[in-house]
C-alpha cells in the first residue's frame, strides 16, 4: 500500500499488474482509501469486467462519475470537461480485455485534465507514456523476507503473509478456529502449494467447514499432480486454475451447475434474476435460492448488500465449464429473456405507485441489461429492438440518454425488425433525439416511425408518434403546433396511450407546459388535473413536469410565491430520478423568480449552475426562443442588481456547483445535503464507510 501511494506521488498513471486472484483490485481499493486528502474531489472506482464493447468505455466512466450525458458531445470530451480542474483519483478496475480502449482513454484524459490521477488494475500494462507499473506479487510465506508467521488466527493483518491470510479466513469459516502447533507446517506447505495467491488461499480456507488442513493439503497435492501436463504460459495461472478447479470438484453436482450458469451474470445481481436465469431443470428457482448461500459459504459467490456477485476469475472459470456443458447459448437466451421480462414489467408498472422502486431496480440490474442487449445485437436478434425500446424510462427519465441512443441506433441499423417492434423503437429513438435538442434528427426519425406505425396498423405506436411530434414542435419553440398535436393525440388516442409507454399523463403534462408557455388560460386547469391524476396513480415523473408547468404559469402571472412552491416540488422529484434536462429548466426558472424578486446574487449563482449543466451535457436550451428570451432578461436584471463584477463572481460560484449541489442550492438546502436516489450507493463515498470499499 505504501509503495502504490508513493508511486501515485510521482506518476499520474499507476497500473497494478498480476495474475488473476492475486489481489489487484483489493490492493487498489485499500491503497486509495487513505488518499482522500490528496484527492478532495473523490476516489472513484470504475469496474470494467462486465463491459465488453470498448465503444461504451468512456460512457461507463462518465456514468460512474455521475456525469449526466443528455448530449451529443463525444464522451471523452464530456469527461474531460467534467474532470477539468478536479483533483480526483480514478480507479479503472480490470482493463486487460479493453486494453487499447483503456490506454487511449487514460492517455487523453491525463493530457486534458492536469490534476487527474489514474490507478488501473490489469493483467497487462496499459503502455501509456508516463505509466508506472507495480507488479502485485503473491503473499510471502513464513521465512520469506518480511514475512511473519501468525501466533493465532486473530493476529492483525498489518504484517499479513500467506499463512496469516489462511488463518484469518479460517476463523471466518469456522468461528473460533486457531492454528495449532501441528497445523502450522501443514498450512505453510498448503500455502506454498497455492503459490501464496490470496484467492486460492481463501477458497481453500473455506473448505475447513468440512475438511482438516491435512485433508485439504492432500486433496490439492493430488489435483496439482493430475494437472502438471496441462499447458499454461505462467505457472501461477495454472495454480489459480487448479485451486478453483479443486474447489469446483468439491461442490455438489447441482452446485457446480449453478456456478456455471451464474457465470453469465455480471456485476451485482438480485436473487430474483439468478433464479430466472439459472432455474431450469435439473435446477428450479427454489433450488437456486437454496444453493446460493452454500456457494457463498464456499467463497464462490460473494454477497453484495441484498444481491450477489462473482469475482472475475471465478466467473471466467464457471463460463468455461458452461461451454463444456454445451449450455452457454441456452443460458444466455434465458438471461436475455429474463432481462426482457424485467424491462417489460418496469415499463408496464412505470406510471404507478412503485415508480421509484422500478427505477432503482432497473438501474441496479443495468449491467446485466447491457449484457443482454449486446447479446441480442451480436446474434442479430429482433429482440434488440424490443429490449432497447422497453428501456425508455432508463433512457429518458434517468439520464442514460447516450447509451439509449447507442443501443437504439445499433438495433435500427441492423434492419432486423418490422411491425410494431420497429415502430416502437423508432418513436423511442425519436424521443431520445428530442431530449438532446436535436429537433431535425428527431423529425427525420419521426417520419420513419409514422410510416412504420401505419404499415403495421399499430394504434399504440401511432399515438406515441403523435406525442413525439408534439414534443418535437415544443423543442423547436413552436408551442402553438405542439398544443394542437398533443391535444389531438390525447383526445383521439387516450386508450392506446395507456397500452404501453409513458402513458397519457405525460402527454397531458407536456400539453400543460406548452399551454403555460403560450400564456393560455386553460393551462392551470390542464396541469392541476394532471397533478390530481398523477397523485391518484402514484405517478411521480409526469407530476414533476406538471408542477414545472404550474410554476411557469405562476411566474408569467407574477405570483412568485406560487411559482417557487411548484418549482421546488418539481425539482425535488426530478432530483430523485437524475433528470438533468428537467433540472436545467427548473433551476433556470428558479433564477428568473429570484431576479424578479430582487435577489440578484441567488439568480446569478443559479444561472451559473445552469451554465455548468449545459456545458457538461451539451444541452442548448438557449436555442429555444422562449427560454432564450427569459434567460437574457434574467441576466439583465441580475446584472442591474449586482453590477457586472458582482454578477460575474456569483455566476462563477454557481458554475462550480456539481449537479446535486446545484439542486440543493436551488432548493435552499444547506451544504452537504444529498438526495435519496434509487439504485446502488452513490460513487465517490468514503471507502471506510459501508462495505469498506472505494465506490
């Protein structure tokens, strides 16, 4: 740990190399845990093992850093803009299968972001200029230089050698276990046999529930003898494979089968998903639930909060066994179908009382949803259209616009679908383009969607084509056309809007905002009706849009108190989804109200916060005439209140705000307040908290 920290003082790129199972990730995590003073903008760990497509590498890093990407800007440019000026440590974990992409990304970011440092883990160095490589070696054995034999299993880990690790893990497997005088030589020989590899030692120690140290040594000695003829480029790779293989053989047949099937799952996954993917004969969902704790006991599977995960080396071994069984394609299809069922359920229940719950679940399972999408595209399956379209809540409400565009466009470019599936994918793709403020691109896609919907006779698709046509007019600033299109869609297609997609409440909310921008008297009636219906159904996202519309109407009427109340409610909801486009509009309106009430400094800071959001995401709300005019008037009023120097200073302070801090400032919260967001824990947390890991 000291060596890694010292290297990070002299180099901005340090790569930890070594065989699988030697502890590269754990060393990176623990070495980084004491560096938060040196990196005040955080230590961020990006796990890459589940990512297969290098095209999404920069996006994955941006997503981990909570950089909202509702933009067409190149992802590396987006990342560089976000990281500019930050003193931050980025841990790129497991780079070897994306070596060229990781090297290119690391090199580019280090050039553009002079205070950024990167700690990478890889079986192979990245090969970037200025890189310092630290080879992570196996744990020493008693008698090796610097090693210290343990007195008991409870000896502190500060001087841990291979035997001490075995003793520590043995005490976890068998509470109260202590190495006796007769065990020390046996365990030393056992650890020598395992080459001091931490993962291999942990697997062996987990077997103490059923075997003595001498029995473990004998079993391993026999297995290694059987495998000496196997070719492997590095002896320690063979040791790791042998140790995992021995643990595999000691599993019961159904445990081995479950291990193999679980290998298609990536990241942290729920027990429900594991049961769906792995629960085919001779297993069953109930049997999967029964066997999972047994694989946890044997250190094959790790618990992650309420879910599970496998270490990469364990998963790779299981995938080899799955191929040997001839089940890989079958299990991957089950995985794809399970992810499609999850996406369908999330879509169907999105506009109901558990909207945030579904948001959290979809975000948590997103690594597996991405694997399923990649598999569909690789196999040329029309299900790529269905799955990418069904995930519209993730793309449109939760800030994953870039990834949504990527998958929708790839699926459409393959030309593998027709009928309702094609029509739906086209209107969802139009929606994502609109939310990038790319009205002309959206209009072209919309024309294709309209033709596909008519050709298939799909009434639902025609309804949503009408909704997207209204939304496209809205982004162009043509509110009169937007009102006509949205009102016609709502009147003629309300039952079809209920069938699939965001539902009529979102159409009603968008109609109300357009009416409010026109200053129409019926705006309030429409928006209040929308809020009432949203409350009755438990729908939050459409309600946030309706509250924004009510705030906009109140601002136009000069009722700043009412505008502020509705806008705060809108922002509180949007914050929980990560809706950055909605945040920009709400914070902008908050600035208008502040300027109108004589609070120039607040207005200037909020305008600075909006400017940061637009720079980070590439949004150009200033291209819409309504917002551009309001923005200019707000800035004029704030400058008049503060003077140019005062305005510029407050504006600069606002531009320094991160998204959540901008939300907090707009809501009048004190420093350090954080929103509850569904899904996994936020990144950048203190690694000493929670599970003791850098997130």
